[in-house]
């Protein structure tokens, strides 16, 4: 174990080396470059190795944070990765995309007086080190049980279930609608924030462990859940995400140039339109771009537009800065890259030319009124404050809904009134025997780590079912 | 996977037929449904309707016109080669029932889409009057197959090289004068569907059209395929592709189809340069 530092003075928190803003806003390479081994060790030594670590309480899957950090401090980087894998199947991903400031790091005791330990950076470091050097041992696969599990969807929750159950000796097949696995990690989150080679390597590991992946399979269309049972599957996990875009139903929304974030990001990331015409799928390269919304999705769209050569990119949001739900790091990076935030502003309608192409957006100024149900102050329109923002590309990023394609084809799975699958919070069991569900399809769009946490709980419950019964 | 087991050229090589090994899809596909295909990993996702399905053999058949880079790459694939991805069956199946007398109007490759629907309508006991149109006699496809599933078949060509000299709408007007029609199905270029729908709207005859907006996923997750129907936004890939012809905003659809014109040209030029 690491010696506790007796002195009051804390070493400063590690600074992540990054590509400079005016360089990176023109390329799709990853923005933060990663800590060096020396930097990681120094940062790890800042951790007080608390007996009752508050940080762990902030982590939805209770990663043994002091445990993995101690190993980094000792220079045992592979040991740190193995420690992470005990609770988290995708540490290289979570180290990059978890909202650490409101989870683990937000709880870190050091954050009370100064800067919290950079837990996310360290998690990323250990996972990257193990992946790049290929030195950490793969988990041992238990003896085959002869049971077959179908996992529907290959996002973080599906991947977690597949990984857990293959190791426990079950046969696992993932059914994925797209031609590539990874869910939002490949079609939504851009390369500059999460390199696709990392996701591919995680998927590769699952295949090495014996997971079978059937891409191009839309469950509900290509095959139904009942047919999977007829084919001999003993249990089914549904992790199909919250894939349906929400539009705002404003006049002019079907003009050419108004996109859902899903379409804009899928074209760019999954179909690699940023490399058009080397790749065949095009994406509009807007000159003056407006992004509606202020979550991670909106920041990804805005930063993508900048990289595709926009002259101006504006994020238009109806509340104020304090309510913007994106990760702090994304907001910071976006601003550094030259993206303007137009706050307390709401779109009213879109204007186009005779060819049906977008030319501008009318919006309205808002002010904050009384707090609403969510405790956030409700934005109220300021009368007569209409004005027009000229633009040729609008990306609507105001949330997502569950896709009814699978659930329509499976009427015996109960849904709540928003169309999300009803699943037991502790086990992930749905109302249909032998079927579990977790991740965004149950909770609505949340986070990678919550989707993985739900996957892990369901995997445990599925294992119990396969060995003990429903 | 997705191996091409049969390939034919039609309409002087401008249209190509592929029969593809896709057992899971073949087991489930119904008339009116489509698939999305990718020729290779770098390729675009292209929606094409299934013109035929052989569930026993486990194959599906697509018939497509070579109009741009992707369909050109498709057209070059030979028997024994494979598509990288084929996804489906997507979209809603045609609702087929006995409506008495029906008219099926097809233009261009729309005829390929129309064929399984016409066959279904015939099998359901309808008297089927079919009207097919093309620019000239050499571009007309599937005439024999359509004849087999129709009680009456009319051919129209823009240049008069075969059948009626003029548009399908001329013949349609004639038929509607003389017969009591329960349903019209029109599948082809957007202007054709628009004019057919204008004629049948005046007469109050229910009309089904199949729309072909630009798509990405085909499962409802992108909204790229939005069309306005009866003043409401619909996603053609999951709510359609068939809609009430009288309610569709064809002008919006025509405009949206031009969204990538410049990029399509860049793609095609780059492809021709190789
Ligand atoms: C642009 C963007 C940025 C984000 N940024 C962050 C971030 O920084 N940090 C964070 O924690 N979270 C972020 N999120 C949220 C996070 O990505 C999701 O909460 C998480 O991916 C949900 O995981 P999941 O496994 O439930 O579903 P998904 O990742 O959505 O995966 C579902 C998979 O199921 C497939 N599928 C859907 N329907 C079917 C079907 N019928 N048959 C077969 N397969 C099907 C889909 O193609 C997809 O691959 C972001 C989301 C987006 C869209
Ligand atoms: C549900 C559906 C079923 C269809 N069925 C058939 C069919 O059976 N036979 C047939 O010949 N054609 C069919 N089409 C049209 C076919 O998808 C397009 O011709 C094809 O995508 C052209 O691609 P390209 O790269 O060769 O041409 P491009 O150069 O990319 O474009 C040429 C034309 O195709 C349209 N187009 C481009 N990309 C797409 C896309 N991803 N989705 C839809 N349209 C696009 C463009 O608007 C343009 O007008 C169908 C379309 C839809 C939506
Ligand atoms: S999984 Fe996320 S919340 Fe948990 S320790 Fe890692 S970065 Fe923090
Ligand atoms: S709360 Fe902070 S200092 Fe304490 S163990 Fe966790 S990371 Fe280390
Ligand atoms: S093609 Fe994406 S929603 Fe229809």
C-alpha cells in the first residue's frame, strides 16, 4: 500500500495533455492524449487511500477506486486494470465518458478543499496500458453449461451482459441491428472523444472469449424474441437503447438541413462521412450551424460540425449555463474550440428557400421563472423578443425515446407510459418469462456506466436463472 | 453471408436483378417490405424493395436501377460474390385484401416493387388491371411476370415505341371512366405517383403509394426518411413505405431527394475516374 502523505500541501492535480484547441477543431483525432506512466504514478500518489472511500459511493458500479489507484502508484499497471475489470467491463470507455465530476470525483474527499483525484484519467490510463501492451490476462472461462443466451443490442449494457455470461460458461450470441457492434459508443460518441479502435478491441476480446455476434439482425423484424426461444435460447437480454430521435414539431422542420443528432452523428461516426468520398456516405458540411440542446449529444454534434469545417457553430439552449447537462469537460472543450453558447433562447420556426433548403431559424428569448418539478427554474418566453439566426444546418439534440420496433413485436413485455420496458430494478427481469432488459431502453437515455451496471445485475440474475430457475 | 446466387441484367443493362442468399430475411419477408444493403464496409446503406422472396431456398430478389455510385457498385457484383450487409425485412407489409377491382400502376423500377403486391392482390381474389409505363420499350421490365398476375395489362411508353403513346395517367383516366375501382396502387417516380393521386383524389378512390425518401438505418432511429403525410411527419422506414397517396406532400419529398445532389456527383465522378 502507498504511504499516506502526512503533509497538508497537496501536489497539484495532473493536467491532461491535449491537442491545442485550434488544431483539434480541424481533425477527428482524440482530444486528450492520455497521462504518461510517470504522471499517472504521481497522480495516484495524491490519493489518500481513505478507509471509507467516498469516491466509491459516487461510482454507480462501486469500482474499488483506492484499490486500483494503489496499484498504479506501485507501478503495477496491469494489476490496476484487473482490479477495474472486477466491477467495470469497459474502463477505457468509462475513464473517458463518465460524468466523473458528479460521480466518483465529485465525491472524492480531496475535492472538498482542493482538486479531487483525477480518477477518470487514471482509469483510462490503466485500461489503455493493459490494452496497448496486451499483458493483462483475460478472464478464465468456466466450464460450458450448455445454456444459450441471446443478447439483443451491442451497446455498453449488452456487451457487459455478454462478457459476464460467457465467462460463467454459457453460450452467448449478440444480435445487433447495425453492421458494427458498440451501440452509441460507435454510432453516437465521436472518434475525437472515444476512438473506435478502443470499442473494437473490447468487442474483439468478447469474440476471443467465445461470444458469437450476429450483426445486421434487427430483432422484431429479422427474428422475434419468441423465435429465439424456439431456436433454443434459454434466456434473452434486451439492451436496445433509446434510439428514437425527438423532434420539436416546429414549422419548417422537414427542410433540407434540419437533422436529428442521431442522423448527423450516425452518418459521421458509424458511416465515417467525415472521410467522404473515401467512404460513400455523405454528411452536410454546414457553414453556419445551430445545435439545439445542451447535453453530451449536443456537444458532440457541435464539435463535429466545427471539425467538418463550419464557420460558426452555435449551441442554442432554453435554460441557462448552470442547467446544461453535458459533462463539464465537454462544455469546456466545446467553448475552447470556438463554439458559441446562446442561452435562454428557444427556436420557434425554420425558414427555407424555394429549393426546400434551410436558411434560418427564428427564436425567442427566455427568462427563468419558478422552479419546475425537476427543481430547475422553468424558462418562460419573453414576449416580442423574436429574432432570426441565419443558418444552413440545424442539428436537433433535444433527447431520445425508446424505439418501439422490438417491443411492438413482443406484446407480452410490459412498457411504461413512455414506452420504456418495465424491468425489476434489482434483477432486470421483465414481465415476460426468460427475458431481461437494462440500459437506456429501461431508464431512458442515461449514461454508459448505468447501462453497464444494469447489464451486470441482469447477468447475475440470468446466471441464477440458468443454474437455479426463474 | 449474403451471397449473390443469381444475377440478370434488364432494360439494356440499366437495371439489374440480384437473387441473394439471406435465409433469415426470406423466412419473414412480406410484399411491400424492403431491405437495406451495403456492398462493402465503406459503402452507403441503400434501401431496395424485395421484388421476390423464396422462403424455401432462403433467397430474396432485388431489382434496381443504376443511378449513382452505390447502385453502380451493386451492379458490378457477380454471382458468387457477397453483399457486406443486408438488413431486413423492414417497413410495413402491404395490407392485402379483396377490394373487387383494383388498378396497379407501375413506372420504372417501381414495377419491381409493384410485382409482389399485384400478385398478392390477385391471389386475394381481386380483378387486377395493370398499367405499366416506361420511357421506351427497351426499358420496360417484368412485362411477362406482371401479365401473369393481371387480368388486363396496359403498356405505355413516352415515345410510343410500345403500347399507348403517352403517360400511364392517360390510360388510368380511361379505366376509371369505365370501371368501378376499389383501390389503386401506384409505385414509380415521384411525379407519377403525384399525378395518379391527383386523378384518383378527384374520384375519391383510395390510393396507395410507396415512397422512396433517403434513408440511413431503416429502423426509425435517424429521422432522415421523414415525409409529410396529412400534415403530420412520418418516418417512411417504419410508418411506411406505403402511404395514402392523397395525403402525401410530394413536393417536399421531391425536394428532400435532392439533399445530396452535389455529393452524389462527387461520388460518381470519383467512381468513374477509377
Ligand atoms: C451522442 C451521444 C453522446 C453521449 N455521451 C455520453 C457520455 O459522454 N457519457 C455517458 O456516460 N453517456 C453518454 N451518452 C449516453 C450513453 O451513450 C447511453 O446511455 C448508453 O450508450 C446506453 O447504452 P445501452 O447499451 O443501453 O444502449 P445503446 O448504446 O443505445 O446500444 C443499443 C444497441 O442496440 C441496437 N439495437 C436497437 N434496436 C435493436 C433491435 N431491434 N435489434 C437488435 N439491435 C438493436 C442498437 O443498434 C445499438 O447498437 C451519450 C449518448 C449519445 C447518443
Ligand atoms: C423503401 C425504398 C425502396 C426502394 N426500392 C427500390 C427498388 O426496388 N429499386 C430501385 O431501383 N430503387 C429503389 N429505391 C431507390 C434507391 O434506394 C436509390 O435509387 C438508391 O439509393 C440510389 O443510390 P446511388 O448511390 O446509386 O445513387 P445516388 O447517386 O446516391 O443518388 C441517386 C438518387 O437516389 C436517391 N438516394 C440516394 N441515397 C439514398 C438512400 N440512402 N436512400 C434512398 N434514396 C437515396 C437520391 O435522392 C437520388 O435521387 C428505394 C428507395 C426506398 C427508400
Ligand atoms: S466507472 Fe465512472 S464513476 Fe466509476 S470510478 Fe470509473 S470513471 Fe468513476
Ligand atoms: S475519496 Fe479521493 S482520496 Fe479518498 S480514496 Fe477516493 S480517490 Fe482517494
Ligand atoms: S431511415 Fe432512419 S428513421 Fe427511417
